[in-house]
């Protein structure tokens, strides 16, 4: 029996969220005394994994798996899980992980619990905490199937370095090829994605119009942050839908969330409140966002944001 | 083409979430229920298939009779028949099993569910159905075109969009972008009147096993006091973020 961690990578670079999954697995292994096995698909840079303590790495290299396909990946991970009798499968909360996990759960007759934010409170029965009601609440959930898949909410566990010298094996794999074909993938290369970002700079209707977004983008650039927006901003076409965050947009759980000219409506807060540190910049001291933020500036975004950007640049110059 | 839209009945997005019985149950007093927003995008897309290609639309929901109003609304928006599987929804696995049984009895070409419900946020019902019934599955779906029996699907990925193709049958997890917010169909008087005449069937679900049990809720701790920084003293904010919060 073992704990299996599915490691995601992008162009040979392992994603930070996968290190977090591995950190979770390692902590879990202390509670239930099982080996931690990492499974990686088409990634040749495996060295960073050993900082997070896996006992074994199963490295799969297969041309047919070059492009992510949830059906194929679920099949491969299912076969690997069976081969190592994994009872616990740990993945991140990324779009692709969640996509494949529901398929995987049927293949393994496993329970799948998403948005997990804690180690188990008890391992027999197995109980974990997850976020629910779009981050408006948490719940304790008991898993009563023998095999479980847990997807770990970003930044909930954090990274925990733990050096190891894993054995690396390259097994042959079989899988049934899916009939779903990827035709094209379009990603904007230069921008940080909301899912991957440690810092998100988000702006709302207070910015008055799309022509004013340069101050948001400049600040985001300085902080190596992703840009996001409130729902009306994307509804009006000021910004692309992919930037819409909140209950009906993307969930954000980042280290630092900066809300500029966003009132803090309940639906907006629902999606972003699990971010660790929240800063609000708003000229209305009554804006609800002030009730949930850690730091706040009551002021005009058009003055504060460029000034903050300059100050941050000076700070970075000094500290590097 | 025969389409099924799976609809989850969720608390209105403005709802204050509270719990009762020692935090073991959701307190649904004073809660207004709505069609899960992700499902609503899917429903409007289905209605377009009906308007343009003559598709036939069924809607289905697993739940007790408080879901009926939501299904009637879906009929008023343009669905042709509604089904309610009369069983309390306990976990994603059970719901997906119940829906799978309905789907395999009805030969749908396309099944539309939401990417996730805004209450449970599980995001797994369509995937479980796909695997049980051996359907092609795409979630985070932001575009769907169907010609004859071939589908072209757009899926949101991190930082971009992927285009995929497959043959029907297909199940998707819908989200905003599949149709625009401004395109969402709102029931009109005529639709509401017609909905009363449309078939509405209640199916007795046969109990399915669950794999999980939610037994205790809690609300996030209310935030510690906010620290306000003057716009004239932004260095103070930078110091806070660096020394105290350690995020820059
Ligand atoms: C079903 C449903 C789902 C929804 N889902 C979401 C969701 O997922 N995400 C989401 O964001 N919203 C969602 N909403 C919308 C939500 O209710 C709010 O309408 C929305 O979040 C408000 O956006 P905003 O803060 O940008 O705009 P507003 O509420 O108009 O706020 C603008 C803010 O900018 C401030 N401001 C104005 N000028 C300046 C200035 N010069 N400098 C600084 N501040 C300034 C104002 O004081 C104000 O607080 C949803 C609504 C519904 C009904």
C-alpha cells in the first residue's frame, strides 16, 4: 500500500502546486506510515522532487501523452495506482487535476474529495476538512471508501521541504487511447496565469474603463502578479472572461490579493476570501471589502496605484 | 439531437450561509434557491441548439420537491420536459450514479452539467457520469459547436483555451463563456404559461451508495482587525507586506 502523488509539469518544470501535494503526502505518510510515490508524466527534470521527500518516483515517458488528455491521463494514473496498490492519491486543485480526478475515481472505485484544506483530523474513519459554499464555509467530510483521491486547495498546506533519495523507475505503460482529440492550444505566453500566481492584482468597476488598466498591469508586472477583475468588468468586456474571479468566476487562493476599486460584494468575496493576505484600495471607506481585508488604503486608485508601484520598484531595487 | 441538462438547485449567490443543529446541517430558512449559475449557461446553450437545429431538451435534477420550482423555471426558459429524481442529494457519487441511470435509459447525444455547483463545489458529477457511461468528457467548457454528430469544444485551461473535437455522445461541464452573461435566457410570460403544460416526471430514485458523508460545518474565522494605511504613507504598507505578512 502507498500514497501516490500525481505531479504536474509544464515544459519540464514541475508546478509549485505539485510540490504542495507532495508536502501534503509526506505529512500524511507520517500519520499512516505508508511510502510516498510520485508519478510524473513526460518530465525529465525530476531533481527538484527529491526536496519534498518521495520514496519513489515513477517517471513515465510516452509520446502519446505529450498533450494532456484527461481520459488518457486518468487511465495511466489508474494503472499506476493499481500497480502500487495506492489507497491515497494526492493531487492539486488545478483545472487539469480536477478534470481527470472524477474519471479516475470511477476507474478505482474511489472517493474523490476536492478543495481539501487540512490533513486528516482522524485517519480511522478518515476525515478531512474541505472548503465549500464557494469559500463561505468549511466542512468536515468522512470518506468511507477504501481508496480516496484528495485534491489539495492551493496554499492551504504550504511547502514543506524534506530531502530524500528516491528510487526512479520508468515503467512500461498501457492505456486505452481516448477518442477526444486536442486540435489546438492557445496560451498567452508572457502573462502569469491566475492559477499559478502567488500574487493577484485585481480591479473592478472603480477603474471606470478599460483604458485605465495600464496602472493595474504596471503594478502586476512589478509584483510578477496575475491580473484579475470583478464580474461586471468582464461582463462589460473591459477585460477577458478568463480574468473574472469570484463565486461564478475563477476561485483565487493566492498569497497576496490586491483589490483595487472593487466593492467586495458577497459573490466576489466568496471566490477570493481564501487568499492569505488581502489588500484593498478603495475611495469609499464603507466598501464591504474593508471588512475582510488585512490591509486597506482609503484613497483614489488613480493616485494610489501608480504611487504604490513606484514605491514597490524602489523597495525591490533596494532589496536585491 | 437529444440534449439533457443536469440542474443543481443552489442557494442564491447573495445568501448568507448559516448552519443549524450544532453546525451539522445547512440552515435553509430564508434561503432562495436558484439554478446553479454554471448550469444556467449550459441551459441557454441548449436552448440555442433547439432554436437553431431543432434539438430536444430534457432537464433533470436530483432532489426533493423544493427543486420543482427550479425545474419549472428551466421549462419556462425553453426546455421541453423535466425529470426530478426524487431522492435527497447526499454526495457527488450518488448523484452521478442516479443521473447515469436516467441517461442510459434515454439515449442522449449531449449531456450538459455545470463545471461545479456553487454550494458543494465538488466539480465531479459530469466526470463520474462520463466514466460510468463511457462518454467523451470536457469540463471548464467555454465553447461548443456541433455539426452532424461531431463536436468542437473549447475548454478553459490555465492561461488560455484548448480546442478539442470528438464524436457524440459527449458530456460537458459548462461555465460562463459557453454563452455570455448578457445572453442568458430569462423566462417570459409566454414561457411561464407554456411550462405548465410541459411534461414533468418524478422518478423514484433507487438508493445508491455514497462514498462520503459531510457531517460538520464551520464558517471561516472573521478577520482580525484591518490595518489602514494612509495613501500618503505607502511605505508603511510595503513594510507590512514585507515584514509582517511576508508576502513580498
Ligand atoms: C448570480 C451572481 C453571481 C455573481 N458572481 C460574481 C463573481 O463571481 N465575481 C464578482 O466579482 N462579482 C459577482 N457578482 C456581482 C457582484 O454582486 C457585484 O456586482 C460585483 O462584484 C461588483 O463589482 P465591482 O466591485 O467591480 O463594482 P462596484 O460594486 O460598482 O464597486 C466599485 C468600487 O470601486 C470603488 N471606486 C470607485 N472609484 C474609485 C476610485 N477612483 N478609486 C478607488 N476606488 C474607487 C467604489 O467605491 C466601489 O466600491 C455576481 C452577482 C450575481 C447576481
